[in-house]
């Protein structure tokens, strides 16, 4: 398919988005990532029944924590697509990159220990 | 088990705002199982504090240590050589653990990281329902193993009040009437006549801190003197 998506995105592979924990997403922001998004399977199609629903819960929780900390909650988002949707994956990557660009860099970046 | 919930972040941030070096101590037993104050929750809270303080231009040095149980001298001992380096301690244990930790290190301010909510059963991952208020005078034998102290909004010992409403409590439709459930279960078990047994007023011996020494564990008098 050879579809381009923004080169600044670093992909971290997981067996299932249900493996995502609040601390993983927080650590990414703490270490200076400008944004983090979780891409899970379409809702209702999880092989483990509720992995992506659990991931969404955790993403929502992290968004709330970021607000409390004083950062924009929208630096963390969740998207859903099926594994056959290459073009949609690239479209979400582009959308997230543009969205984060509009928010500007992570204010913690200067002091972050990478 | 004992369950707790994380305190609001703002409250924790305010409590430790003047300290530059803070140790966050987790507890690896009850509050770890109920996902409120174990190793992972210590890491999450520390990440939050770290980021918030950096954004406020008031950075703080944070330590993280989780002990097996904070309600046990044996495990608190692990902290003896560490705490001296810190200005303050956050304890993410239940109220018992927080106080026990503070007793061991009386020169260092100790702040709670969680609100202890009670003794609950695990209905599903992260979902806990209170079942016992540890009143110290169990009546479950005559109430078909449904606790009226915990389940009844008024904690009534001898039958429902006038607010019982077709199985619900007058405080909310989704709150069961404890005495309706007790009646149902006693009837199901053919023990309904037991409902007329009378429980005299309790001694309210939960108004003072209670000490419990299990049979066979009382320290011998001789050993106590030495």
C-alpha cells in the first residue's frame, strides 16, 4: 500500500490496547512527548471482547489527570480502526500531528529527562 | 479487604507545596489490590506531581518506595535508612498504615495520599462494595448474613423503619432496604421466626480505639517485664 504518514510519529506496538496503562501514557508526556494517541480495534470487534473499551477508559482517565496537572487534555487521544484500514491509519496520524502542532510543544520538554 | 480511593490531586498538591524533597510510600497489600495505593499508583501520583510542579516552576525531588504493609513494624523497618533524606512523606496506605508510618517517623510530616473508604468486597476489577463497618459486635447470625449496620442507612438492628419501599431504601431507589433483604433470605431459608429475635442496644465499644490480641498470642507476663 505504501501510504505516507508523518515521520515524527513513533509507533509502540502492543498485543492489545487493553494492555495500555495510565502510567504508560503519563510517562510519555512526562518525558516530553508532545502528544500520545492510542489506536485500537473498532469498538465491538475486540478479540478479547473489551480490550479497546478498557483502553478508552484509561485514555479518558489520563485526559482528566492532564487537566488536573495543568496540561491540555487533548494531547492524549484514542482512535479506532480495523487492521485493514491503512489509509485511515495514515489519515488519523496526519490529523493527530496537525492537532498537536496547533497545541504547540509540550511545555515540560525543556525540563524532561529523556 | 480495606479499600481506599486516591485523594484529589489538587488536595495532595496543596499539602506538599512547600516541600522540595518528598517520599511517596505505597502499601503493597489492601490498597494495592484495590488499585488505590500500590506501586503503580505511587508511580502515577509521582508523575502527576513531577509534571505539575515543573509547570509551576517549583520542581520537587520525589522518591518512591512501596512496602509490603505499612501496618506492620517489620515492613516499615525497610524505610528507616531512607526517610531521613526527605522533607515530607506521602503515604498511600489506608488510615491505619498512614498513622503507623507517622508513629515510626515522628519528626517527619506525613500526609495522606488516599481516602480510606471502608471494608469491601470485590465485585469486578476496580469495583468494590462495602459489606462491613467493623462495629465489633457481629449480628450476622440472626440477620441471614446481611449486615444491617452497613446496609441500612440508619443502621437499625431490629427491623426496618417506615421508609422501606418495596425492597428499596427511602434514601435512593437503587439502595436496597437491608431489612427487606434480611426478611427475604430468612424466609427462603425457612428461618423467618428468627426475625423477631431482639438485639439489645449495643455498647458502642467502637467509640474508642480498639486493641485486639488473638487467643494464644498474648505476650507472656515474664517476657513483657524483660
